[in-house]
């Protein structure tokens, strides 16, 4: 996952694994954002995916959906191939920008 950080908890739950997708703030990156929820992911046993925006901020801020949504779609496809992810159990966390992106793109 070169364009993202992924935390896999030491103990995966039996059955489908919950997933949280957290988008970093503008000018930040996955490495800086991951620590905010790293301990929680370990304790509660969920996958934590922190993708990297393709530019200094998310494409929705610059006026639409494009490479960021496409990149996140590919990351999610990869996760679904590698892990038994609980589709209704995945959540997203992040900035107001992240919430707008999620709502507009149908995540």
C-alpha cells in the first residue's frame, strides 16, 4: 500500500473485520495521521486505512472528484481481496473535507 498506511491489529476478530478509513488533513500524510487512532485500532480490533491524497489536499477541495476517489477505490478493492472486511461495519473518520467527500461520493 504505497499510497496509504494500513494498520492490521495484532489480533483480528473471528469473522469479518471492521474497517475504519481515516483521511488526513490538508498538507498532512498517512504517517502523521495514523497515530491518532493506532491504539484504538489495536484495542478494538479493526483495520485502519489512512490513504494519501494525490496532491497537497483532497481533490474535492479543488472542485470535484477524481484521482483521490479512484485511488481510495483501488485501496478498498485490495483490502477486500486480502481481508474479510465487514462491509456494513466499516466507518470513515476525518476532517470536514473527508465527510463531504464521503457523502458526495456515496461511501
